[in-house]
């Protein structure tokens, strides 16, 4: 089976398990009523990373910054039916984000987000989310160690009803086996092993090890490349740490730190590792 065929197979299997609506609201609010939900098996998606504003070239409102992604999409609109104020609801969402293993990518509040009308109608395509600009809150987060992104939007309408919107985009990983690894190395020269999550300055190499170790005996790696972007640029010793972890497991391999010299649009995180051919160059 080709790499593409394996990717499609994994994607279909993943979809069979991805049938539950986003559930963040159930952990945040005691009382909420689902108003609408959407699911899309394959969505070409713009992850918002800035306030919304008019794009004159395209003739529509868009986030000032965004990242293009493609994956499995779902969204849910909830009406908050409790008696809490919009400020109390905002604090509850913030507490949830702070207490969960999320990486905060962007957040804005009140008029710093731009116009609520634009978020509701141009970005989210949910007219019910149009409310008072001063009451809006937006958070964009990513699950640490996974390519799963969430957007949370909170708004109060003029009728004093509050709504919470959550959308999630998940990019399934390619299932690796020996044939897939050989084909990827031969055809494109690299295999993405995944993100190195960083929490309080400490690196978690387990996501990378889980993909590399099962195949290292059959296909001994000659060179691994560690990429660092954004906040991970401060973590200068990661390559040495990973090399030592692998050595302790009986794998002698060069781990080369290239910092941000070889960016990829599809990078899984701020710090991530690729298995590359020995003649690889940035």
C-alpha cells in the first residue's frame, strides 16, 4: 500500500472514532444548551491568530494573522443557561485553559478582537454569535503534543443571553511502519516524528520516542533534525538531551539542532523532530 493509501486508511479509521461533539463546555459550565453543531470530514481551515479586520484584496473580514491547516473539523454553539454574568463566564473559561495542558496561541478580549459581527458572520459563519463587542472573548489553543487546535469564543448578545462557541480542528498523524518510513525517506527525504512538548521549560520526548523506537532496529536512523521556533528558541539544549535519551536506549544517532532555519507550514509545534537522510540540508 502506498503512503497515500495508508494515510487515507488511517484517516477513515480516525473518523470512525471522531463522532463526539466538542466537550470543553461540559467541563467549564454546569448549565448549557447545545444550539447547533457542525462536522466536516476534511476542512481547509484558517486558524485565527489575530484580531479580525477587513481584507481589501479579498473583500471580506479575516483575522489579521492566521495559519492554514487541513483536517477534521467540528464546532458547537452553546447557550449558557446558568445565572452567571459574562465576566464570571469569562473567568471560568480562563481557569479551564490555565488548568489544562494547552499551549495558548492567541487571545483577545473586548474591542481588541475587532468587531463581533465580523467574527460571527465572516469567520465562524454563526450569526447567533453577533453581540456586544465589549463582551467578547476569544482564545486559540493547541493540545500539547498533538496537532489538535481549539478556538473558544464567548459573547453576550443585546438580549443579555450569553453564548459559548467552540471549534476544533484535528490533523491525524500518519501511521508509520517500515514500508512507510522507507518510502518517505526515499521520496521526500524526511519523516516527521512529531512535536517535543515543552512545559515549564522541560521537554517531553515521549511523542518522538513512541514513533522512532519501534523501527530503529530495522531502519537505523543516521540523522535526526530538531527544529525550534518561537518560544522554543530559548531551549538551546534540546538536541543534546534527545541524543542522550536515545543513547541510554541503545541508539547512537546524531541529533542536529537547526533552530528556525528550516521552517515548515505543516510543523506540528514550536519544537519538533524529523528523521532525515544523511545528506539533508536546511
